[in-house]
């Protein structure tokens, strides 16, 4: 906790910048930010965790109506003055309970694993690719592509459709750079009215904080244009889904050197990775089916994790717990040049703290145990039958949220990383989500069965 003098200095700096209100934004089990707005006059109390919350009012925070409140403790080193509302200062926050870190908070869980990595001499570098659809809502609540000319079956990298949406895209791009995130590429993606923003990787906690903020920021700027920014993993059955690919590497905690780079050392499979990098990947594969529930946490996520479905071409999404070269049919690939690995089953609805904690912990286990991921898969795995995949030793990812939650529950590793309470909360929430979906009679069922039988 900062001394009174330091808090007073921060407060004066905020006042000089025109800040009127502060938010300590923590997330629920879904990764959705929550918080209260505190006038700047009460900054010192806010900074010490004055704001209390009834956890039972939120998903996955493990409380009952009779429990004492949890508090939010803002991370004062990571504040962002809202670009669209500069009188408001946003701080990512942890939850505490009776003055101690609250173990059922996913940001707290991620920090615990990051500390374990640091004890091993590692920093965790993470880059998350941000894919988003900008859509309109129809009269019946259906999702519509706002630009009638954005109708190509293969619209990826299309410049005409990019410039059609330039005003909104440029506003987001300029804001990303004004925040110091170093945007290095953005484009029209595969789906109609789908776009991707890629900014520089950072330490794991910083990147997770930024991803939470990016989703909020995109929604705000889209609303200014009368649009909805949706991070729903698969908004349209006939278009690509929204990924949030995790690009990961470990750094030397002292020098910052990339420890996944092969350099002059051995490179068993010729992908530009060190033995440490291969073992990290092996740990992710060891727990790949369990991790899928955190990477792809919704019913809708598994409409994305298909080979083709209603699309006119392959989905680009992984359906196999496998690793390989610069080959996008694997769930874990090693991009050209090596030095990092990419988990591709992560989608845009993931809670980056939860997914980050599990992915990092799995990689660290692979390193501690000296695991080997096996020979990389170089073929187009979409083309193989189930029998051929079994012969190649390729394991499928879960096909539904229910199957993924079962894998998450059955793997003791998830409880070892998250603790029994947080693991239970995630399972309870996701099982309820699956049951709600399963008990809903869909329009497809009406069309398929009402007159047939």
C-alpha cells in the first residue's frame, strides 16, 4: 500500500488532468469488467480498497447472500484515463476479502502463477490478437452486416471494405497508439465487417488488462457509430469466428532475453524454438482438452471450433489438440521464425486472466517435467478422417461446452492451479450455461421438426 503522501501526489496529478471520477475495474468469471464510480475527492479511500461488493450479485465470485462483502483494490500503476471520457480514470483491480487477496478472482489467480514463473526465473510475454465484428441489430434483434457492399465470400485483407469502415477503424487505431500499446498491424478480416487489431506483446498481466480494456473501448466507439462491436466467438454460421490467439514466450526475468529462441542451441524439430519452448508447448498439449474450456468458454465457442460447417471454405479454427509448424490447422502453432508459440483455440469471449493462468501453468509444468511435444504436424489436418487422425496420434479438442467442462473438471491440474473454489465456480457457471442452452427450443428445431413429425 502506498503511503499517504504518495496517494496525495497521485490525486493532485489526476486533478491537474481534469479527472473527476475513478473506477477500480475487476472482472467476473466471464472476464466482464465490474466496479463502482468514486469521486476524486475520495481518492485516498478508493486507493485503499474502500469500495465493497456483494459477490453473490455477480457470476462466479463464490459468495452467498449472508457473506461479508469483497472489496476492489485498484492497481494504481496501471491506470488509463478514458480516451472517450477523460474525466474518468480507469484502474484494473483485484478483489480482496478481509484485507487479503481473494482467491476466487481470476486476476488474483493469474498473478499467483506469474509469481511462480518469476520464482523459476521467467517472465511471461503475451500478445493477444484482437478480432471483432462491427454489426447492426435488426428489428428482431438479429445481427446484420452494416455495409451492404461488404459481401465477399473471402473478404480477408480487402482494402475497399477496409476503407468503407475507415472512420471507426482509424479512431480505434489512433486511440490504441495514444495509450502507448504500439499498434503494428490492423486489417479487414475473413468475415464480413470483421476486423483485427494487433499491438505489441507485453508482460502477461499488462496484456490481459489491455484486452479487457480493448473490448470495452471497441464497444464504446462502435456505439458512437450506431453499431455493436461483438466479441461473440461465432456471430454468423457462414462466416469465420472471432479468435483471440495467445502468442506466448518466456523471457529471462533478469535480462528480458527471449528464452524460446533457438539461437545457436539445439532445435530438435527445426522450428526456431529452444528446448524450453518445446517443453512449454508439450505442457499445453498435456492439458489441452481441459484448457479448452477456458480458451473457448461459451456454448457459441464450439460453433467456431469446426472444420468448415456452413462456410464455403475451411474455418481456420483448430479442432485438434496438436502442435505444428506455421500450420493453422493445429491448436498450437509455431509461427515462421520461431521464438514463440500461438494457442489458436482461444476466442474473443475468453477471460484472459483465467486462460492466461492455466496456459502459463501448463507450460511451466511441461518445463519442470521436461516434456516433449512429439513430431510437429505439417499436414492439412482438416483433410484427414477420424481414423487417420487416431493413427497419427492427433487428439480432438472438445466439440461442445459440455464436453470441455467435463475435461476441465476431470483434470486435477485445473484445481491445482486455480484452487478448489475457483475451479468449482467456473464449472458451476458453465454447466448452468450449457443447461440453459440445452433446454432452449431453437428456431432450427422448429423448422426441422414441427412439420416433419
